């Protein structure tokens, strides 16, 4: 995994290098994630039950969300296969991610950026 300095360099030099407004930041992250996330991969999702409680469920992350607002307000959306449905969820809601090193590194960099 990358150090904080290495992650900041990637963010500054690869992702946000020519971004001047929120739309450009969104597109910078979209293209970075599109090029670095390898689908499908497994994860767990905290699913809210009818009684209001939550439960971790195994899901398969299929691809980046296809909505126009894929990345909005610090939430990056992906499509996951859950039961018999395909739903969109925020990448930050996933845990116990089982994916390639490149995918895990991209997610680590994104989470680092979110915390800054």
C-alpha cells in the first residue's frame, strides 16, 4: 500500500492536476477510478433491514454506476449485485473488499482524499 505522501502525489499529479471546479474534480476521479478499478470484485455491504437494524451482506461489485452523478458530494457510486437485484451504492459503504491490489490501492487513495 502507498504512503500518505505517495497518495497525495497521485492525487495532485494524476487525478486533480488540471481541475478548476467541482465538475472537473468529479471527472478526474471518474477517469482515475475507471482506469484503476478491476471489476467484478467481492465486498460486504451494510444493508438496512425492514425492522431498522442493519446486517452485513456479501455482494459482487459489478461496475461504476451509470448515472450522470456517479461521483457527487464525496460519494463515489458503484453497481452491486445484491440478492437478485442490481443496486447503486456508495463505495464508502463497502467493507471487507476482496479485490486486486490495483483496485484496493485506488480505493485507499480515494478514502485518503476524502479524509483530507
